[in-house]
């Protein structure tokens, strides 16, 4: 296929890449808008409301220990993901550096020794994905840190400076959760990219799998259940 860019060695590569862009960057870019468009269908909107209710109870009880303890798990998971993303970036960069010196007499997955420039571009995409995961999880940690630091502040002072304390603290914890979700899904997107190094058919299949799972079984699962609550 001479008309295809070097990254796409055949039609399946192009199809898989288009699916990848639709499922991950484009869909997650539009998801906040879709959640506002169908607030009673989107899991994000419902969980935002549940967290707001939780914050309201914490403020009424002034239960600061519970607030710190219940955000600890999310903090720990984010910290693990931050470390993992750095390790995976380093490992991928090492493969990228070693690629030019691979022994062409040895068998390599996806015939790497024959098309090193194609493999190099795919590895760049993997590094970008791990960098995005690192960025999202670090941002989530920042919001969680701010939440834990200021949850004990005088509600009257918060109300004077930021408006409703419930809304302010809910916004912090919701932003942390949203960034955590994006970080986790950046890791999800690494699976089809990794498979692309070996077989474009697996790349296409995994993109379809994640697209169906994220849209219909996680973000908008109420569509399948026919939930008509308003």
C-alpha cells in the first residue's frame, strides 16, 4: 500500500489507529460534554453527585479523620501509577535506544529488524501514553493533597472565599477522581499499542474491546439497562 504513511504497513494498521484515536483521545475529550448532555445516563455525573453527598456529610459531622482515611486509598493507587508510568517510560525508551543495534540475524517480533522505523514510531506513541498517564495521576495527587490540607478549614472562611464549602470540596475530590480515571485509561490504551508491535489484528480487536467496554459497560451502562430515572 504505497499510499499509506510508513507507520501503516497495511489497511488493518490504519483501521486500528483510527479506532484507537476514536476510542481514547476523541471519546475522552468529548466525554465531559456527553456527561452534561445526558447527566442521568453518565456514570461520571452520578458519582459526582454521590461524592458531593459524602462531602456534605463529612462537613456536617466535621469528621476529618474519615476524610483523610477515605482518600488515602486513592492517593496510594495514584502514587503506584505514577511510579509505574515512569518505569514503563524508561523501559520503552531503553528498547527505543537499543533498536538500531538489534542483531538482524535473530528473529524479532513483527520483523523489527526489517522495519525499525515503524517500530520506533510505535514506541514513541507508547512513551507518549505513559507520559500522559504520569501527568494525569500527578494532577490527581495534587488535588487530593489540596483536599486533605484544607478539609479542616473553617467552613465559614471557605464560604467567604470560595462559595459553598460542599461545592468547593466536592469540586476538588471530583477533579482528583476524573484525573485518576484518565490516568488509568491512559494505561488501558497502552495495551492495544503494545499489541500493535506484534500484530495489527490484535491491535484492532483490543481497540474495539476497550471501546465497547468503556462506553457501554462503564460510562453509559445505564443505556443498556434501560434506566429511565430522572
